[in-house]
């Protein structure tokens, strides 16, 4: 049994004025592939934002690798270098593909020479070999997403969070993506994918985390991590 | 893409900064600078453009001319913001020295004021006996009169004449505009009104910028037609200033170094010696605007 | 009306003849404007970023103040700075009054709110994903902010162009703090004011046309440099 990467206790978080996440007890295992699923508006993106250490929870405690997170600036900066979130609609910076992919590396103080290799590897992994000097903003939708993924992978994070990565993506790209995340997890990365596609988890053989307004979800297999949320107000966008 | 995104901006500005540095350096002078405040009419006459360069060469310095109204010119001296003052308002000059702001006042030159107005002369100034009478005629008919209203030497003179005429001008015919001589002449031209102007500025406007004519001037009483105005002594001119006449003597005063130790008193005294000395005086006497002399040197200097 | 037609001819001959007074005025205008925009940006850009992103109690009031400062008349700024730089004032011993440096001080104060406000707008209009993306990729706060500034740089160039326009066209500050000293602190705008006061309307307008041409040239340089920087 792997050590838990994350432990959440009595966590409450809002999105705007509404309570979006109410998790009493959740453990996320390290080095495993997880699928976070639930209908739109169920709080998936808010939860991912917390796990990425971008937004602080209102109440409750989070442990990362067993260590409680105090949310100091310094601590968050260090944690964010270990956890990377890929947004559903990723923002590419102005400039070249290589420039985008290299962003996380410069932040980690990795030199130009080394960076060049990492960029090449990352682009190859997502099937965009040779795209280094292309203008990032001029790519197609699918290519843009892959650049964003390469950019996240280049950071070599311990935890990779993906918000709806295969929604509205063609079958071939989705298949490519799915095999990629499986191999990442098998290499020891903790991968959490949020998706409203309930069968994704089964296809990938992932652990399931169900998020649903006021409903407990059960996973068929493997071992479930069951989570409940309380519904407060009505709708809010869960981008 | 580099991480230090602001670096682009900085590099970009680097070029601008270098250019700016070059430009500013080209503008800055390392020489000694004498700051002089004077009146706009003096500056506008163009006399200083002819009078200053020989002095600047001689003393290897630059004279910074700050041309403002008489009131402000003296105020700058009172604050120690300039080193020397060149104005034409005797009463104010005397006060300036008496209050300890200036030292070594010297008479430099004089010019005169003229009353200008539309050629058809509705107030009939051609038959006025003196300046006060001229103003009385304008006020009696409520003819339009444009006043400087800006504390200038010209306005001082105007006030003296009104008080000699025992009139306190007010009403819609009397417009106090708070602007310089040129603007006042332009306005009077547009509105077909009267104004008191210094001869120098009027001459500069005479050809093309105004169709107003001189309807009364102070030299009437002692120039013969066709003969140039005789040289007058300081005392004679003084007698014909203020309410008595339209003459306008200039004084130059050094700002008091005891009060403001940092002023360039040495350069100021050099300048005063220059403009009251033979070289300066000759330049002043020979200076002409549109073929007419506008400044006169005193007899006996 | 006649003077308008005359002025076009005069403007051309001024530009061609290279009159020393005019060249000096152009150089003075440009150099004080460039320095002023530089200093104003050093203050205004960080201020704009801070107000846009900061969460502090009086934020609404600060933004209101910033908007009002943009409408400050130049003579008022000139008067205030004059009070400081005059020999009677606290900074009098520096002897800055009636020098180009004094104009730069005044114009920097004039341009800073303009640049801050435009920067504020550019940051607020920026894609809200920029900062979270930078952060999640491991950038520190300062690195993320620098990236944000880089991503909105076209808005910042607009800020600089606006600031430049504001200072190169003003006359109140240059007149009051510079003294319109020939070949030293006479700018294009104070030269125009002088010529107008002397009734030389055609010449004044001709100088105005020269000023417009110079401004066009500067803006062209800024725009072209920015375009070539794209991608």
C-alpha cells in the first residue's frame, strides 16, 4: 500500500459565495492514477485548485506526503514546484512553443543546455517533435493542448493534475493521451484526472474519486475512495 | 522565452535611455549661468538677442532670460530665484531695493508708451492735452479699453494715469485681461478698442498684425515734426514718468547677495557694468524694430 | 484664417532650413519628454500592477484618486513643484529651478498617473489564467508578475505612448518650471506660446505642425519596434 500523497480532513472550500467542496476524509495514494469524476458543478475544479496549492481551503487540514500544509508563501512556492495543474483550457504564453515548454524550467533554475534536452523529450512524448520554434498561439486546438501538456511534463512534477483533458478531443488524440498518463503513473507520478466521463476511470484502471452534490458515489473497482459533498446553492460554473 | 520577461522591456528602454542621455547632454551647458528676470515686452522687443551675446562672450557665461510680467520678475528676485532683475517700474524697483532684496540699482535706458486705438478715433484723442486727458475722453464715451491686468510695468503706468485723471475705471467697456502686451494689442485690434502699449511692442505689430494707430504719445510735446526725439537726461525722463507722462525708464538691479548668498552677484555686477557701459549703451541706442528706434539711452551716460 | 495656410508653408521651410532655435526646441521637448516618461514608468507601471492585483482596504478610493490625478491641470502641478524647487522652498538649495531637470520633475509627476492608469487597465484586462498558469508551473510571485507584465506588454506600450503624448504637448509645467529660456529650456510648446503671444500666429502654428510631425515620428518608432518584437 502506497503512502498517501494527500490527506484531506474536514476540508471546506468556496467558489465565490457558494460552498463548492465539503470533504470530511480523503486520502489520495502516491504514484497512482486517479480519476476525479462527477457532473458539472460538482466542485472538481475547485478541488484541483486546492490540490495544486493555488487556492487555499477555508477550513480543514491538508497534508502533503504526511506533512501538514500551512499555506505560507514560501511553502506554497516550494510545493507548487512539485505539483503541476493543467487547466481545461490552457493559456499559452506569447512566443514560441519552446519558450512555453521551457517556462517551468527557468523557474526551477535549469540552465539552457539542459533545458533544450528536456524540451525535446517533452515534445516527443506528446507527439510534437520538432515544434520548438513554432509560434505557440498559431497552433490548432489539439496542438495547443499538447504543448500545454508538454509544458507541464517538462516540470517533471511529483503530482500532475489534469482538468478535463480529453473533453471535446478527437478519439485518436484521446487514446494517445490515455496511454501517456498510464505510463506516467507507472513511472511513479501521482496523476489525478478530472472528467465527467465516468467510464474513463474504468478504461484506465484508475482509482476513482466521486464528487457529487449531496450524493455518495460507489466505484465498481478497484478500491474506491468515496467522498461526499453537500449541496448549498444552485449552480455555479465549474470551468 | 526567457523567464525574466521584464528584461525585454528593459533592453528596449536601454536604447531610449542612451538616446535621451545624449540629447540631454547636448542640451546641458557646463558654463556659468546668470539668471535674469525681465519683462515680456523687453524680451519680445528682441533687444536682448542683440545685447546679450557680446556680454556672454566677454564673460564666458550664459545669460538665462526668464521673461514674465514685471510683478513676477520682481517676485523672482524677492525669492532669490534669479540673480539680476531688469524691469521698468520705478516705484516697485525702489521698494524692491528698500526692502533689501536688491542692490546697486542703475538706470539703463528708457522707452515710452503710446495710446493706440482704431484709426477713426471715436474718443478724439488727437486733441487730448495730456495722458490723463486722453484717458478721461475714453472713459467719458465708454469706449472699449483693453488693460493688461497682470501687474506689469505697463499696467502700473496705466494705473498712474487713471489716478491722475481721477477715474476708477470699471464697467463692461474696461476689460482687464491678465495677459501680455502682444495679446492685448491683438485683442484691441479684434475688438476695435483702445489700449496702452509700449512703443517697442507696438512697432513690432505695426506691419501686418494690427491696424490700430498711435493716437497719443508722450513725445508729442517735444518733438518737432520730422526731427528725431532729443536725448533726455535721467531727471527729465523721471519728470515725465508716472502720472505726468508716458515715458518709461528701465532699471537693472542685482539681487542682494547678503540675503541670498548663492546668487551670482559677481556675474550680475559684470552684467550691470556692461549694459550701462559704452558698449552696451551703444547697442541699445542703435537697436531698431521695423526701422524705428524703440529704446533710448539717457543723456549724459 | 490666412495664417493657417501660411503656417503650412512656414512649417516646411522650418523643417528644411534647420533653424537653430527650432532644432533646440525640438531636442529639448524630446529629451525632457523621454526622461519624464522613463521616470513616470518606473513609478507608474509597478503602481498600476499593484493597484490592479492588490487586495488592500482602500482600493476603490485609490482607483478613484488615480482617475482624478489624470485630470490634474498642468499649471497646478507646475505651481506645486515650483513651491518645492524655488529657493524659498525645501529643495531650493539644489538650484533646479529654470533648468531642464525641473521640467522633467514636473512632467514625470504629470505622466505617472496616466501610465499607472493605463497599466491598471492592461493588467485588469489580462487573461485571468496567466497568473495561475505561471504559478502552477512553479514560478515565484515575482517571476509570475514579470510574466504577466510581459504578456500585457502591448497595453504597456499604449501606456507609454499615452504618457509621452501627455508630456510632449503640455505647456504649463515647461513654462513655469523651465522659464522658457531660449536655447536651454524653451520647448516646442513654450515656443508656440511665445510666438502666439507676440501675435506670430503663422509661426506658432508652423511650430505646432513641426511638433506633430515629431510626435508622429516618435510614435512610429515605438509602434514599429513593438511590431517587430511580436512573436
